[in-house]
C-alpha cells in the first residue's frame, strides 16, 4: 500500500499531458508571432497538440533543441530566452538577457546556450540546465550570424567592425580567435551541416565571405565578389535568410539579394555554377533533406507563392500558392513531407514533397518559424 | 473522485519506467548478442537504463527506429523481427518472418519495415504499426544490401543473380525496377546519406558497383575495377561492413578487403584519391558526423585496437586499445562523443572525440552493435 500511496502522489503532481508515455522524435514547435506563444505539433499525426503561452515578443524568433529533444530554447526579439519543456508542455525557465536579441545556438554537447544581441551588442552564454550566465562576451558591435560548431565552439560576426570571432569553450573559459577583414556590414551567416564552412552575407559591399574552420588559421575567402546589392536596381524588400541556403548534392543554392533569382555555387570551389529565374525576390531557398529539390518562398508582395526547383536540371518543376504571407518551411527529417506557415491565413499546411498533394491544414495564430525536433541532432540549426 | 480513480487504474497499468515523462532524442540500444537482449542507454547521462530480453538470436543483429524515436525494429539472425518500445521498455510485438535474415530498413514515412532474407531469399515488407505482412517479394536469391531510399522505396541486391532491385511503394503495391549486371556476388551495400548513390561490394570479382538513383534509368557504374579480393594475398578474416563506409567532406573512406589499409574515393568521380596504411584489416571505417575524423576498427586477431585518421591529412593521428574484441562504434549525433562496444570485456566505453579522453565504462553482456535514436532521422541507417 505504501507503494500505491506514493504512486498516487506522483500522479497528482503530473499534468494530464505527461501521464502518457511520450516520444519526442517527431514533434515540433511553431512560432505564433503575434500571440507570443508556441504551438506544439506532431509530425506523424499531422496535428497540433498544445499551445504554450507567455514567451514575450516573438517577432523574428528562433529556437534550438536540447540533445534529448525535450527542451526548446526560444530566442525572442525582446532579449527573452525561454526554455520550453515539450514533454510537460510548460515553460521550464525564462530570463530576459538583453534588450534586443537576434538569434542563438546550442553547443554540440548540449550544455551551453549562446545568444547574440543587437542591444547591447555581444554574445551571452548560458548554462542549458539552469539558464545561469556562464560567459559574457562584449563585442562593441551589433552581433549577428551566431552558430555552433563542433568542439563546444560558437562562431559569430560583427556588423560594425566586420570581424568574425570563434569562441572555444572546450576548456571552460572561452578562448577567442578573431578574424578581421570579413567585409563591410555582415548581416547574417550560416555554417554548413558538417561544421566546416562559415559564410557571411554582406550588406555593405558586394559578395560574401567564407571561412574554412578546419584550417589552423582560418582566413577570409571572398565569394562572388562581383555580385550583390551593389549592382542592385530593384529595392530590396527583405534581406534573404542565410539559414535558407540549401546544400544540394554538390552545390549551395543562394537566394539572390533583390533579384528574382537564386544562385548556384559549387560547394568546393565556391564559384557560381548557374542561376534560376524565380517568381519574386527569394527569402528562403531550402533543400529537401535529400537535396533533390529546393523550395523557395518570396518577399512581399509576392509572398503567397512557393516554387520548387529540381537541383539537377535547375528548372522550376512546380509552383503553387499556399496562401497569403508564406513565411517559413520545414521538412520532415527524411524529407517526405513539408510544413509551410501561412501567416495571414492563420494556418500551417502540410504537403507531400513527392506528389505535391496537400495533406492537412492546421490552425495556428499568425505562424512564422517551424522547428522540428530533429534539429537537435544537427550542427548549425 | 472519478477522475482520480481512473488515474489510479491508469497508473497501475504503467510500469515504473513510464510514470516519468520521457524524451527519446538521446537514447539508444546496444545489442547483447549472447543473451538475446538489448540494453537501453542514455547518451547524456552516459548510463544504462534497462535491459529488454527475449529477442531471440541476435548474432549479427541490427535495428532501425520509428520517426518518433519510440520504437526500434530489431532484425535477428533467426528471422525474428522484434518491435521494442523504448518508452515503456518492453517488447511491443514480435514475429518470426523467415528462417535466416540479414538486415532491414524502414521507409522514409516510417510506415513500412522491410527485411531481407537468406533463407528463403527475398524481401518481406511489414506494417510498422502492426507487423502484419504488407508485401512478399521473392527474389530467387539470397538478398543483401537492403536500404531505404526517399519516396517510400527500398533498394536491395541479389547474391546469386547479381541484380539490384528498386521496390517503390509510393502507390501502395510495390513497383519493381530491376537492374542487371551489377557484378558477381554482391555481398553488402550502402546508400549515401542523401539517398542518391547506392554502392554494392562484390565478393566474386574485383571492385564495386554504384547506381545513381536520381537517374531516370539507373545503370551500373564500375568503381575501382582493378581493386579487390582478386589481388588478395592475405586471408580475409572478416568481410568489411559497407555500412562502415565513411563520407568525409568530399570523399568516401572504404575499408579495403583483406589489406591493412583504407581507400579514399572521390565522392563525385568515384575514383581513388589515396590510401592510408592501418593496424590491421579494417572492419568499420566510420566518419565522425562532421567528417573531420575517421575511426577504424579491425578484424581478428587485431581487434583490440582503434585508429583515428584525420580526413584532411589522411594520417593516423591517434591509436589506442579499448580492449578485446572491439566490434562497433556509434557517434553521438553531433559527434562530440563516441561509444565503443568491447565484446570480450563485457563493456561499452565512451570517449570524447576531441580530447580522446575516456569518459565512462558501462557494463554490457557481449555487446555488439550500438544504435542511437538519431538514426530515425537519417536515410539508409
């Protein structure tokens, strides 16, 4: 009887949600930007499971997952860092760590969460368990393009000074390596899935700049120096997201700045291999996980449309209109389906990526970013 | 009170294990080949959580995971297909589907589980939910090298006839495409992580054979036609595993058959780019997920040793002896740690892949294959 009595107490302390056994490999969170909430979704059931509220200003929010796919760390525009427990469906912890944040990353061992800030500039690093401050790295600049790299490292770039810093936490206190001359006003960056190549997009000059993080002393490598907003004739409605760069079999696909096209770049030589004309100014160009297709969405006012490009022929093979304000796409881990957020229709729509058939619509309040838990297992996401 | 009473009944039906909320992203199973059991492990805690018994003959066993990272499908040598629930830590279902099985795969949507058989030959496909037979594909041959490919497809090869078949389940009943002239006695195969290239190893002649699954009509492509067991002078103690092929940044690493070396092959041209001399006949050559290192174990009698090769310099940078009969290695999803099964020491040993420091030893009964749940999100694993 003693065992049973203890059991009852344990049961009373649980929410209904966690009385059921839960596996987390096929779950995800959708940012509801207007409400300051996240919607917990199940990929296999193509369903919303719960709404978790109270996350502050989620315009331009992003998040990363703990290695066990239980906790999400949500980076809000207002500097809020919120730890969400997707098993109990509750906020586990929340700190407001700065006045204006721009994104974050989690170390490869899952123990450190880093946030990059506009105001004040710099990077702050937190204990993933407690959200206590572990390191404060002032940079004297707005700080952008923060990513994780293998070996408890974070890499980030400075808008004002054109530097990229590598912060190595392998031995406790961070060792900082500073690379200068990355170019004028880097505005975003990405790291390749293998953690080798870091690439910044430049706002202040043409082209992009890459770093080979496997080199003993990484040096800036200019990419497409003759291409960019310098030759721009059209207004830029929205700077494309570099997270949206697709890596197909052997090429990157880069949303062109301002132009109605995507650029193809050889992943080894970092030289241009082709261009594909598109419906509008691309925002995200995302590769299906097998790299065979690239899905592209567009800036306002052409943001009701998706185009699908075949990565072998580089031709548009499918075009459709999910609805007004298509903001983000997320593929299932093995690419058989894609979820698309349609902000102004207040829904997320699920499609089969082989037949292009619409499979389900799920109600969501002004949805923007969609983040599936499989990101926990990947570098730079 | 009614609600509480129902709660008590629900609680009584649960095992202690699943009274706690569970996230499954950092779990794994270790095959205990002698006992016919699997050991449930937690990567973050570096600990064994539970032993699940009654899986039959697990010599040469492997397994795949459901997309939610809750169920493992274990393929036993005796033809047993066992569905293990890692949340409740119980066998959920088990069928003996043939007399002698050699491996299996799960479709990209997680709905179909396929098993390839020696006796009788052929492939049987089961409903992942119920384990009911969905399709029986006789091949008139021992069937090997079964992998999943994007679009509800399975690819497998015939030892006796030298054919590779693609079974496409996109529209319900399988459509079979047969490719002949793959070479004499294919004995194993792999598919690249993007699902594009399928490569068979040949026992009956030199070299290997590749297929480009993105081609409209895939044709056999000969790889290293002048290399293989035909020029063999040493006895082959164990045929290397092709699952053990590593893909580094731009190269495959292939355990040479019989020789004390690994071969490097350009991933695009499929031509040889180098060789690295090793301690013994390699069995598995596995890339750390970032591709920067390749870890190699060896055939009897040199199977107490691991060598680590740098994929840029192609030089051995570290060598150590975890203990007698090192059978398998599994990296954490982002590569910061590796788990190594040491069968004859009855333990699994965990190492930091950057410092090479030993972090933990975990008791296990004759451990062989180690399978982390992150495999659920990848093609061909």
